[in-house]
């Protein structure tokens, strides 16, 4: 008899330990609040793009984002890969248009909060980023001279209302650009410098309009945010805001022992920086050194912050001026993705290496040696229950 | 009666154990090692006295900031014309700064500006200043907690 009672007491104590969800420590409370969408400040102005917050530019940018004629074959819009009904990504391990890219298409919610763009950060502004796929032979595959003429014929009025008169385009080759086919490059080289510069100006403006649109794409509130709001106001979470004991355990691991929130920090759950976490190379793709490749590319980009198509003063270029140029940790380092709604967009990582969140967590537990460089991930000891709890928590961030 | 007592003691012991376990898992595991957070200190070999402070609000995760640096000899004489380089990062995470800060001389004697300082995550950061003035070279290590 007494032993049964003893057992009951023990069980009660254990249950208490398990459901301590309502009794977060001060540090835990602060960590939870720091991840909540409520702490996301409005997106900072972008002085390098004077049209960044111009609603006409944003509307024009939205048109361009969905415009398939903005491509060599008239079939490729940004929205083909960044699908509006799919968190602006495509569910594929590698983006596909004219050809297959070597990396996973990135979602766009909250993209304007970044300092660096692409998995390797090879662009330093949203507007400079938008120019890259337009001339990438695997994506839109066009040339800037071709795009300028397309705008003149299809969107002259809208363009000019925002950016002022288009330059004189008479006699321009149908296609010409520094990244085109050899004849298109030759045609570009043959153009006088002021003319090339005028075309570059139009091209940059297309990027600035698209960026103005992308700045309006924001993450949505999730169950976790409703839970966090309740916790920080000290009231009991109601309805779907009440996380299950497993989800709470997962949250505790995320901000505690599993140390996920060191890199996945802040309301977007990313530090916006680059880390080698030992993710294996994408099968069938050429070697990918990540940030180590991205640094020289962004430094060489004529549309970077220190280039002549920036608006405003160069003091907005801190990230580029103080860029880490060579450090061993850049090798195979990729940009930390936001985890908001990540559960709803497998496959995961820069090459879609993992098909499920369970595989992701298993990867962090094993923390394998990377193919190249040094991994920052350290092996993690999690019980079976903790493993599923971490996955359960990730799902509270939206699917 | 004896059984009753045994039970009570057993229960008390168990509850205590669970409580200790809980406390340990909640609090001890989260604790980071104590760190010296002084913003002014002698350099490692005592050649300089080095002081840093943010030129603006206390550091936070995200923005790129400038820090002020003051260099003196132990007797208080300002040290001008020194060459200073910045290293460091997060020792517990084995990574460096997300930027490469640079130091330049400011107008006043012994004053410098550390530009391009950025912290990308909360936690304990190290800023290591390597200072050369004339034939003297020394280092100063600052801990900064965010
Ligand atoms: Cu860190």
C-alpha cells in the first residue's frame, strides 16, 4: 500500500518537472520574447535605393516580379521559382528555369532585413540581388540591353513616371551585356562607355523597383508568437497559443541545451550571417565553398554599395567596407536561414540535403565533419523524446 | 507507524532530489563562465592602459557601430601614433566577428576610433586589440556580453 502511494508522489513530482512550461526562468522569458515577431522592428530605410519605400516603385516591382517576358525566352519570371503561394520558394532541392541552379531557392518573407543576399552573400543589397538572376544563364538568361528595350516597349510610361526619362535606345543591339553569350559580350564591349552606363542605370532601376516590392513581403504571426505574447504578459496562453508539453520542451532545448538560438536568433530566427554547420555537399553539384566564394563576388559586383549606381552617401556601406575578406571560417559557410514557416518548406539546407526536420535535428545531433573547412556545430546528446520535441517546436513557427 | 515514517522520509528525499535536479537543469546548465567585463584595463604585459567604450548606445545585436579607444602609458601619458589591429569573436562558438573592424587615430592625443564593430548574436564576445607603439607591442583582451 504505502509503496503505491510513494509511487504516486514520485509520478506527481516527475510530472511537475515535465510540465514546468508555465514557470520559465527570467532568462528563458527574455529569450522567448527575443524570438517573438512582436519584437521585429520595421524594416530599416535603404538609403542606397531612393525608391525603396516609394509605393509606385513597389507596384511596378511587383509587376516585374511576375513578368515572364523579363527573360530571354519569355517564360521565366522571378515568381516561377519564388512562388507566391509557396512562401516565395519552389519546394525543389535546386531552383529550375532555363537550367538547374546549384542551390535551393530561398523564401522571401522578411528578406529586406538582410545585409547579405544569396546563400553565400554574393550581393549586398536587395536591388543589386535582383539583377543577378536576370542575367544568370540558368535563370532569366537575358541581357541588360535587351531588358532596357523591353521596358521601353512594354512599360515606358510606368518606368518614366517613377525614374524619369529612359535614355535614347536607338541603334542598340537587341541583346548585349557583360554576362551574355560571346557575341553579346562583344556587342556590349563595342558600346561607348556613356551608353553602357545609361543602360546600367536602367538595369539598376529595375532592381530598385523589384526591391521596393520585396520590402513589403513580411513574415506572418504564428502560434509561437501568440504563445510568446502570453508568456511575456504573464498570462496563460489560450486556444492554439497554448503549446503542448512537447512543444515547450522543444522550445526550451532550442534556447537552451541545443543552442539553436545562438545562430537562429532574433524575431526572424537568423543572425543573417554565414556558418559552416557540416551540411554535406549537394549530390551531383560542383564543389561549393559558400561564403568563401561569395566574398570576392560581392567585392567585384559593379552594383555593390560602393558602385556608382548607389543612391545616397557611402556611409551606408558599412557591411561592405568592413567585410570579413579571408578567414578560415568562411569555407563552406552558408547564410543562416530564417526558421519561420520552415517546417512547411522541405527540403532543407542550401542544396535541399535533408527531406525532413527529423533529418535536420539528427544532423545537428551527429555534427559530422564537414567536407571542407571547420563545422561550428558540436555533437548534441538528445533523447528520443527531446528529438521529437525539437521538431514539434519548429512546427509552432508555422508550416 | 514505522512504515509511515519511512514513507514520509522517502517521499521527502525524493522530492528534494527532483527539486535539485530541476534546479540544476534549469539554472546551472544555462550559466556561462564569469567573465571580466571591464572596459578599461592594463594591456597583457602592462605596457599600456587601454580603455574602450561604444560611441553611442550600449552594443546590441545587429547594427555596425564605432567604438572609442583611449591609450595611455601606466603613468597616464597618452599614446599617439600607435598601430592597432582588432581580432576576436565568440570563443565559445569558435567564430570571429561578422565584420573586420578597423582602427584609425582620432583628433585628441591617445584617442582612436574602432570602426565597423558588429555583433551578430547574443552571448559572450571577445575583442582583442594588438597595439604597437614605437618598439612596444602588447595586447589587450576585452569581454563584451550581449
Ligand atoms: Cu556565436
